[in-house]
């Protein structure tokens, strides 16, 4: 009897286990994007711009572009930047008014105001959501990149610049002028750099500021870039930054900085950059134009190598968490503020 009881217990447990597995499997299929056997083999490090299911979709798309179309990492990162802007990596993202759907918002879903690209490969049927899956969208993308959109494939298979790749994908695959507001040039530029840093391991390297390492991936204060620099300064010297614009942090807080032992350098050269310094940008490649972002941008330098440096930043491309970024000195840097005796905690 004991054997029968044990067998029955094992059998019952097995039935329950199989039932749970079926529910889980059904849930995965209903998502229509990532299957267990399709889990990407490529992975990044550091803080990605998205998490969860969206990160799985983004990673699989990146891997597909690299393997099937021989995109460089910079090229694939640029494409992902536009995909995030378009859909947030939801394969079933739909814009009814524009008649577009999918991760790259192809036309022809529900109306043909913008044409009908989404049905051209054949796997996506009418308005059948069960066919609007990542696998089918990758098949559609393959057809286009090997056909009438081969120009962007050629460009992104040799690209070394993720930002230029994002621009090329937006222009030649999405068909949207870079001067068009919906391109959101600042956002895709920032996201392209973020994806490139994530997949190349540079998003998590070189940092040794424990105070900021402890809040990586978290939202500090209001989530704005200014809040992170204020948190850093206050943690070291006990005062809060004044002023409204990040690009004026050096000048607006000059007296407070110097009275607390900080050194402020206005318009620093590349060789004046120092690890541990608060760095502030005016209008340019990092902060964007005055019309896009009238406040500028700020962060904290983690490491410096020549004219290149890594930073802790918040609210990059609208993502309001603390992240590591790779930057290169340019003339849009309005100031840096170096803590007393290089104190980086």
C-alpha cells in the first residue's frame, strides 16, 4: 500500500506539474513573440534601456540582424533605437489611426493611409492578431532587407557609429525625414548609444563610485538628470544644487561649490576631465537642441581615457533610471565640478 500511495503521490504531483507547465507554455504562446526555444544566445551587460519581455524581443531582434543580415553591433543597435521609439518592442503594438502595427510599425493594419507593407511577405494575415508575432515580423523584415530596402542593410552591415545607424534606419527603412518631428532624433541617438553600450559590455565597465553604483537601475529623486547630480553633490558636501538648467550648474552654483572645496572649470578641455566630477552639457550631441531640450544635461564622470569617458547619468532618452554611458569630449560641455580632493565616496 505504501508503494501505491507513493506512486499515486508521484503521479498526482506529475499531473500538477504538467498542468502548470501547460499554463506557462500557453501564456508564452499567447504573447506571440518569444518562445523558449527561441531565447537569444546573445546577452548584454550593464543597464539595458528596457526590461522583461521587451528586452527579450529587443535581444532576439539584435541577434537576428547580426546573424542573418551581418549587421555590425553599431548597425543593429541603431535599428533597435528606432524600434524602441516605434513600439517599445511590443510585437502587437498597434496605431489604428495610422494603420500601422508591429515592432517597426509597418503600414496596412486596418487601413492603407500609409500603404500596405505589413502583408507583403504573407505570414501576417489581415488583422489576425495571432499572426502578428515577432517571428512573422522578422520574416517580413528579412524580405524587405533582402529586397527593396537593401540600401539600409548595406549601410548597417558596415557601420561603426550607432547614432548614424539609427539615423539611417529611420531615414531609409522607416522613410521618415530626419527633420520630421516624429523622428525624435535626440531620443534615437541616446538609445542607439545605450544599446551599443549594453551589448558591448561598456555599459557596466570602469565605474568605482560606490555611491552611484548603489543606485544603478533605480530612479533617483524626480528622475531627471539634474536630480542625480544633486543627489551626488549633496551626499558628498551636504548642499543642494540651485538653478533650473543643467547646462548652468557650474555657474549657478559656483560660490557653493568653491566654498565647499570643489573646483569648477568652465568650458573644460578634454585633458581637464576628471573621474568623480559633475559634468554639464549645453546644446549639442548629448543634450540635443534648444527646441528639443532647453535645460541641457548633466551626469557624473566615472572614468576617463583620453578624450573618452564613462558617466553615471539619469533620464537618458527619456529613461528615468540611473545608467552608465560612454561619452566623448566635445565643446558642448559647459562646465565640470570636481569634488574636494577627488572625493568620490
